[in-house]
C-alpha cells in the first residue's frame, strides 16, 4: 500500500532529525531489563540525570527483582530520597519486584499487557522497556517532549498521550518507533525546548509548521506548568 504524503513527509523530517542527533539513545543508565524498568519508573517527573545519580547505590544494594522484593520499603525510601515522589516510587519498585518474583520468575515480561499490570508501570514505561531492552516496541514512547514536538511538527492535533501515540504509530513504520522516541526526546531536550525552541538551530525549520512561532504550541497550559 502506498504511504500517504503526510507519512512520507514525516519520515523525511525524521531522517533529518536523526542526522542532527545520531547519538540519540535512552539516557537512563541500566545493566539489564530489570534495572531499566526500575530506572524508567523512577524517572517520572524527574530528570534522567537525577535518576542516574541515585541508581548506582540502589542497584549495588538491591541488584535484582528477588533482592528488591524483600527490601524494607523505608530503607528503599532513604535510598531514593533525592528524587521526586520518592515514597510512592519506593513502594512501587518494591511491589513490582514482588510481582516479578511471584508471577514472572523474577524476570521482566516481554508484553505490553503484562508490563502495564505491574505497579507504577504505564504505557510509556512499558514502551521504553520493550523498545530498549527487547528491541520489540509495542508503540511509540510519548513523554512530554514527544507530545510537544509531535504537535509542533504537525504530526498530531491531539493533546492526550494515547491519541498522539496512535497518530505516530500510523505515520511511522514499526521498525522506526523506538528510535523515533529517542530522537525526538533528544531534540526536545537540546533544541526544541518547551520555553525557548531554538528554531534557528533546528535542522527542520524549513518544513516545521511551528518554526519561529512555537512558544505556545505543545506547551502545557499555565496552571499545569506550575511545580
Ligand atoms: S523549527 Fe522550531 S518549533 Fe519546529 S521542530 Fe525545530 S525548534 Fe521545534
């Protein structure tokens, strides 16, 4: 089936963004699917840098699901106390470790349905794990950067992550979904930032419908921006 003009235009734009960010990859340090899964859970509303500063000590003490499943939640809280929502995240990573031990032989499952059934794991986290750890994405990772850039680049008109993900899955072939997420996140962090998109330095400013007027496209409304 012939690809639509929109899809081929999006693919061309993506190829140019890939050329601008050839090193795009998951920036969360990890050793295996378990440490990746925990790191992604910890990264909610927290920078990857802050997570990477916390996880070496965490995984030195509790390196596997079996170890973390038996941990005292209060001690895990202390290990996480420099990142946001650390109490809730401590409860979640201990509970998900128990689930991995009880229902998955201590291993990280390889399906979206099984992953999203784990405590603290949503579709975005599951997509990161499936794409990065298993090279088998079930969808496109839609975080705040991907949502904002998909809107700015004219790849979606939607506001909710699930709808944006569906639009991206329709525009791009499956074998591009994983790298699409990493590349767009790199671009969102380094060039097309929420407050000050650097359109003059952007490799796709000749085709982006929001170029030089993107400040209010894809940003959260003012009330949601408050910390
Ligand atoms: S031209 Fe500007 S708004 Fe468009 S993707 Fe590039 S930095 Fe973002």
